[in-house]
């Protein structure tokens, strides 16, 4: 009797022309392993990890405008849509966008979109004006009530005024949650995502000096969703604007980010 037939008999599955009960002795180790695996209940496949992509600005809010007239809102939407396409095509991930067209969303609406979707990770995509016109390259930011440096603080101040309302201070209820955030899963996961993302992209994309920063960004203030703001470059820098105006360069940025984000959400503590 071949191994497949023996395994069927051992599992109690009839085999034509055979009357056999596995009583005369134990199967060999390899067959025992096969038998254990066959009898083991099959675990349900893990649902794909959802990454909520937030293209910064939009509609009446163009965001930064480069010297050549490049609008941040167009750059971020194009990168986010390509990034979503690649994440949806990948294994174990799917993507959603806070906006898919040139529409205006308030900062609270963006935060709420991630919360409503129960996203595993929220990525806000930007290409702002930097406090220093020489600054260029990709960088990533997590939430902190105290900014890591003046550069990050200036970016957060600009972003928090993006929808015309001063969002630099959250309400007391959310502030209380944030006060205990450092010891909780969300903050740890946000930091992991930031560090892993920067470490992964540095071999393929130019990075800002000191690319891992933090500040009091209103758009990162979801108590349930790990959140990172990614500056893909700065339109205040002529070289970065030239790069971000190029559709091929934007696709390359999206491809690198997609690769690294898929790795991030399929690792602990997301897995």
C-alpha cells in the first residue's frame, strides 16, 4: 500500500479493495507528521492588513506650491493612488484613501476616516514647504506633544492650520488619551512603522538629514490607529520639485513605499 492510501486508511477514509486498520504498529516518523498535519484543524487565513492612505491637502487647499507651480495636493494624490494600487496588488495588504479626487477634507475628517475603517496603519502623504529652502529628501514623523526639533515643529504648525482652523491643540478627552499613549500599543506601533519605513527606503530614495522626527501633528491624533506622516520631499526645494513633477519618479517613490509598508504591516506588532 502506498503512503497516500495508508494515510487515507489511518484517517478512516475507505480505500477501494482494502480492508486495513492501523493497529499493527506505529507509522514511521514522517508518516506520523503527515497524519498529525492532516488531522489538525485548518486555521482561518489572516485578513489583509488595511493601510489608510491620506493624500495631504486638496480642493481649496493646494498645500505647498513650488517655484514652477507644482501643487502639493496633486503630487500627494498621484503618489497615494499608485501606492494604493500596489498595496492592493500585493499579498496580505489592501489600501483605502481618505480622498480619491481633488476635494477638500478637514483634518478631523481624515483622522475619522482611518478610525471608521479600523485601519491597521494610517499614512499621511505630503510634499510641503520646508522651513529651510535647502532641505530636501524623504522624512517620516510620528506624534509627540513636544517636537523633536524646530524643523518638525514648524512643519506641524503649518499643517495644523491647513484647513483654516487652528488644530494645534486637541480637546481634553483626546489629550488625556495621548497622555498615556507612550505605554500603549498604538504609539509603539507608530514608532516601529516610522523607523522601519525610513530604514527600508534609505537604500533607494534620498532622505532628509535626520529623517525620523516627531511633532504635534493634528492629523496623527487617532488614539486607535498607528499613524505616520511621510514627507516625500519638499516643493520649496528646486531639486525636490523637479523630482516630484516627474511621473516616473512619483511611481518609483510609490513602489518603494509600497514595498516597505507591506513589510511593516506584516511584522509585529501588526501581525
